[in-house]
């Protein structure tokens, strides 16, 4: 098989890249190691920046998002008995859209089928070859048969544990990593959200987040210890803990119910530089990870593939002189946005979680920062500007 762009991974990054390339008339193939059901079964965050919404519109995959997504013009921060709303619309004139990543992935999968683009699912032993030359290849096995795709370019959209970054010689990569000393215990339940906007709380018992997927489906999180196990948490135990971390007025109206999904996720910051190696490009979680506090993971993946799709469109359509500009500057432009989102995600995580190891002084620094933010329009605007998402270069 031959294509112009071979994409490894059919998560949000790979699927959105495929849809954008199709829009720009660039031929592409996606190779995914899991089944469609497995990919859809992953529960991830659900806050879309306007840049992400715009890219889904550009790809022609925003109809259901506009019909079912929930525009959110602000969110609440709770700390030490205080509560303050960050008014995104007033501060920066933008809002975010609450719409689950699972639904984004579903929409992209259905779109890809509708446009007749193929995705190879349940591919085994996927490998990338010769990306330092002019004729890169992707090989894989399907049903016991060996297959190969010749391409002009390969894009690794295969996530943190994928094969693409792992195929780059270690000497060619610089990685940066921070592991946080706690996890997030998350519950998805068909109960009405406790509030109409998101509530982020830093309580003495730890971080809490009240989020949602719709008016009838809630997504709630509590900070837990790294060695905690999800089997230690019955639904009842979770609801009791979540209720204790909610502000009293919300706890009083909390509706509980059976969990549809319950899991513990570790928190990590990670960046691999550069994001290009000859004719292999990295995008999304394959190149960077953020702690979920700032809801940046999906949005950074979308930004990467937005830049890449325009770079490839320019390459295939542009005059000989300019055709390489986008692909030659992709890594530097993507990383400029990635590092700013890494900083915001790290800062927000450091502000909103309990770090006993930081002692009383660390706790007072958190309190001082939050009290400064509650009284400073400039500080609130900085938070709002980062939360709604920075512009695409
Ligand atoms: N071969 C083929 N596919 C692979 C391989 C491989 N060797 N390794 C991983 N994959 C697939 C995974 O099965 C997954 O479907 O690549 C896809 C990567 O998807 P994600 O991990 O979702 O990463 P990305 O598309 O960059 O989306 C980032 O997803 O994980 C969340 O928090 C993250 O919101 C962020 C978003
Ligand atoms: C979610 O809805 O899963 C979610 C929302 C906001 C975050 C993180 C997760 O910051």
C-alpha cells in the first residue's frame, strides 16, 4: 500500500489529523493497534478550547458538538472556605465547551467511515522504518499476514506508550518529566451535575473536581495517594469522600448513583524534543503529557495536528520554494505552545492539590497565591487566558 501521510494511532490526534488532511486533499492511512470499541472505551477529559472546536469545524466534524456540547463561560475555584468564579467570558471574551473526548473520538470515527477513509484496527507489531530517508515505511501484521505502507511522511499519534517515539534513537531525543506524588480517583455516573459549571477545590482532605459530560452525566475526581487502589473504593466510599470535599451548599444537593466507570490515574508532566525526526513527526500524547488539572491533553493534541495538517497541505500544494516551511518549523511552533500549556498545567496542579511534603510554608504559599488571585483582575485574566487556550501559531 502507498499513501502520502501514514498515521500511527487512531486516538483523537490521529483521527483529527486524518480528517484535516482529507479536507486539504492529502491522502492518508491510519494504523491502530486496538479495536474501535477499545479506543471508544477510554474515559478522558471533556473540556474543549475554541481552537479545538475550530479545528473540528474545519474538519467538518462539529455538528454534534454544536448540538450537544455545553458552552461554559466560567468555573469556580474553592479554597479554605472561599469560593471565586473565574469569569472567562468577561475576562478574555472566550468560553470553553464541555463535550467528552469519547464523543469527539466517536464523531471522528464516524466521519472517517463516511468519507471512505480506511483505518486498520487491531494491527499487531506496528513498526516505523527509514524515516531518516526519503521513503519511510510502516509495517504491521493483521490476521497473521504481514503488511507494509510506503508513505512520504509518518506521523506518530500513538500516545505516550506508542512505538513512534520509542523508534527514535535516544541520542536524538531530549525528554523532560515530572511525576506528581498523588493520583486522581475518577468516577463517571449518570447523575445530574452538582453545579452548572465546573468546581475545582483544594481542601484539607485534598483536591476535588466536579465536572460533567451532559446535564444528566457527571464526572467527578478526588486526589488520592499514589499507592491507593481503585478496589479500595466502593461507590459509597467515593461519594462520602467527594461530599466531604464539596462546598457545603453543593454537598447538600449532591445526587449520587452507581458508577459507570471508576479508575485511578497517575499525574505526569512530560515533553519530548524535538517533535520531528526526518520524515517522522510526533503529535499529541506521543510527544507530551500534561496533568489533567488544566484539561489541556486533548487540546494540545488538536493544536499539534492543526499545525501539521496545514504544513502538509502547504507541502503538497505550495510552490517549490515555500513547500517545506511548515514542516521545517512544525516542531519549534508546536513546542512553543506545548511548553506554555505544560507550565499552566503544572502551576494549576501545584496550586490546587495538597502537598504535605511542602509543609506549612508551602500551604501558606498556596493560600497567598489564591487570595492574590481572588483580589486581582490581572491574575484572574492570566488564568482565564491559559484556561481557554492560547492561539495556534
Ligand atoms: N501501533 C498502533 N497504534 C498504537 C500503538 C502502536 N504501536 N501504540 C498506541 N497506539 C494507539 C493507542 O491504542 C491509541 O488508540 O494510539 C492511540 C493514541 O491515542 P491517545 O493515547 O488517546 O493519544 P492522542 O491521540 O495523542 O490523544 C491525546 O488522549 O489520552 C488522552 O489525555 C490524553 O486527552 C489526551 C488525548
Ligand atoms: C473532565 O471532565 O474529565 C475534566 C474537566 C476539567 C479538567 C479535567 C478533567 O480540568
